[in-house]
C-alpha cells in the first residue's frame, strides 16, 4: 500500500472531492500507451501541452493530451493533467459518445498502474460537440511523479501514460415483462365426445391462444404415474414452449375444472407455475377420482361427453422492442 505524501495525495483507494477515484492494478491499459523519454528535458522546453498519436477504440478515433506542468486554466498547476480527446472530423451532425474512461500512470518500480477514473456516473464521460475532451486536471502531483525515492513513475527520466475508453453503444433492444390479469379469451372449453371410446394413455385438446402463447389441455383418462388406475389427470400445457428463447419462461395462474353438466357443481382446482421449454406441463395427476368421474349421479359424463375447461387468469407477457 502506498503511503500518503505531505501534500495528502494518497494513491491507493483514494477519492478526491467525490470526483476522482485512484487505485492500483496490474493489467496494462487496453487501448493505448504514451511513453515519454527525457521527461526533464521536456519540462525545460516549457511546452504547455503535447498530444499523442491517434488510436482507435470502440469504433472511434482518439488521442491523449498531456499537460506536463498542469492545465492552469482548470486549476491543475503543480499536477500532471491528462485528457482524452475524440477526433470529430468524420462524425455526423449532432453526434454524442458516452464512454467509460480510465487514465493511467505506470509505476515501473512496482510493475503496476496508477489508475484514475471519475467517481460520478460510474466513470462514464459524455463527449459531444461542446466537449470533445475529458480527463483529469489533477491526475497526479508533479512532485509525486518526480519522486524516484518513493515511487517508480519516472525511472531513468522516462514515464508511461495510458488510456482505456470503452464506448457504451445503445443496441436499441428493449425487453418488457408484464403480468396481465384476466387476459383476452381466458377460458377454453373442451368437449370430449364419445369419451368411453378414448383409449389413448394421453389425450390432447386442440391448441388455443392466450397471452400470445399457444396452449393445450392434456388428460390422462386412466391417471398418470402413481395416480394411474384411481384418478383422472388433467394438465395445462404450453404447446409452443419450443419457441421460447434460451432460459425463457412464461408465468400463468390457472384454473382447471371438470364440469358438472347436471347441477353445475363443477370440480375445480387452481394452480400457478412458470412454464419452460423443459417443464411445459403443469396440473394435477389426482384431478378427480375415477369413481366420482364415472358415477352418473355426479353429472360429469353425460351422453358419453366430458367437458373440461382451462382458465388462465394471470399470464406473463414478454415483448421485445427495437
């Protein structure tokens, strides 16, 4: 851990006036390094600023601007001031670029980088016509840079500055998940005529649409799994689950009912579940006992017809917008 200097400049994990964060890291800058040899001779020239060559990052062209004795117009006297400038010649009218900016000074003794970035807005800088340069007037005190006893920023009179600029590009993609209560066409009625002749282990209704998704009712007339032989099984199936995006899911609150065609004393069960491509069927293996189902006085099977309803009362709807 670096020690604090007399001027109270602390390198490791410091924050100045909630504007700048400074810390160390091992990784070199991703986009550009700007080495200056014979730095003391550069200071003797009294040059106010020097500019690096142009480099590309994030689809734009950039250059670094260094003030060796500080940008006095921004209260940077006694500091190294460093900025990143965007090249604007090929940019369209009304352009704007948002980018995460980090600037660096290489400590050649410790083999790590003093990393400096803005604290506000996550270090994201906004470049536009009226502000083509962003950076730090007080990157590092000039006295600290030249302190070869305590730091390794300027061994053999050479120093290295660096830049990383990650452009934040809006993809234009937008996803909206909403839960819809009482969607259109919430109830689907399925009449199983000639019910006594159905011999399939599993029987499906035709597809119906609710919430932009396709559904089926699935029944096992003789029961399913451990309920086989004693219960009538009913399930709600998301029949187009294969069209879901990877790890996509649809939420539904539903009611499954077997209609009492004689006294309207329907047999109903409710459920709620997230339907996925690998788990697209939810319901009840033990929906209604087979004994009750086939008892004529109960009225569930009339004229060899069984009527089942599926009602979706809440459903999740996902929309992808561009």
